[in-house]
């Protein structure tokens, strides 16, 4: 069992930056693929970024060049640095963990989920 706790969300203006954190416990952290997803009101949960334990990263097209996923294995924490935020980035952001190395851009690839943190970007 993996327990995930996100933090770092908030209300910002367009163009601002935020860094989300997700602390994991209960499992060998280095073997996990870690991902970030987001869900806007009335919409399905969508992939944002992921990083495997070996360092392979993947990003959704609309966040490439603006968002960066990183992980600190010593702290059992994964981060999502979000720069140049846009109103369309507004959503609840979820941290996820799983054991797959491939197909990591879809919800079913992940077995564990955090409770989510709200990010609101005003125009």
C-alpha cells in the first residue's frame, strides 16, 4: 500500500508559478512510477506528467516547456514545477503511483492516488 499526500496548490494569476509536492509512504519509493493528473470541473481526469524510477519522463503536450516533474528519492517526494500558468490549467491536481514502466499516461496505469490539491489560475 502506498499513501500519497499532495500539497502546494493555491490561487495564482496567469503567468505565475507554483510547485506541487507529493509525499509518499508505505512502499519502496525508488521502484515506483510517479505521475500527476488533473481534473477540471465536469471533465474527466487527464494526464499531466510522469516519471519512472529510471528517470524516463512524459508530458502532456499542453504543458511541455512549462511544467517539470522531478523526484527526490531520498525524501520520497515527487514535485511538479508549474511555470507560465494559464487559466486553462485550473483543476484539481492528483499525484499517482504505480509499478508500470510503459503506458504511463493513462489513469489505469496507476494503483494509488492522493486526495488532490486545487490549483486555480485567474486571468
